[in-house]
């Protein structure tokens, strides 16, 4: 039951994008088309889960025992950058259309504060291995859910008549705010 609560809390209550406002660059940049949003969601899920696990292992079995905690930021960024390189090479070889569609936003996962933030949260909350894994997956799934919902709404907004001052980024930010408010309704659940 504890893990189900963690999943619900990380996806809905403390959504990394809509409640903690981390990772907004790829959120706004890759949400214009559903295909690129799905691809980015899958890439972030893979990177975030793997980074959460690997940074937890590195911190607890390398940095903490050797009193090298001050190297946490550098170690975490190196792990995240390596994982993003792997995803980038995989997509370039396997799915070139998605690779081209994600463009600059794929390498930006390296500096995505949502990925780094989840890794730091796992360590700061002193979670065990399995709770850190579940938390990483929950935050990643929440990121993906928010991105896909937002992409769907943005595609619908393109068909609507939006007043000129509100077009493009303005209406996207307003839409993101409304989605964030809808997720705020989950606050009392966990």
C-alpha cells in the first residue's frame, strides 16, 4: 500500500511539472505535437528512472561511505549526461524521425532540472532503494502524463480561434496554469 501512495503522490499530488514547476523547458518546447510529446515522455521516463537508481547507488555506496558527499552534484550530472547520450544515440539509430522531431530538447534532458531534482529529492528524503525507484518512476510518469495532456490540449488549441495577443506561448502558459490548477485538486488525497 505504501508504494501505491508514493505513485499517487508523485503523479498527481506533487507532480514534478505542475506542482513543483521543474522541467518546464521541454514541457513547453516539445508539446506542440503529440508524437514528440510521447517521445519526450518516454525518453524522460527512461532517463529519470535510471538516473534515480544510479544516483542512489552512487551516493549510498560510493560518495557517502568515502565522505565525498560534496561531489554529489558533479556525480549526478555525469550520470544524467551519460544516460541522455545513450538515449540520443539510440533514437538517432532506431527512430530518426523522433530524433529530428525532438531536436535540441533531447540533449536538454541533461540539464533538465526535473531529472536532477528527483535525484536530489531521493537523497534528501533519505529513501531506501525500492522507495527511491518507485518515487523516480512516479515522478517520471507524472512528467509524462502532464506532457501528454498538455500536448493534446495544445493540438486542440491550434484549431481554435485564439485572440492575437494570446497566441503561441501566452495561451500555452495559460493552459499549463489551468492544468496545474486541475492537479491541485488532488492535494488532499495523500
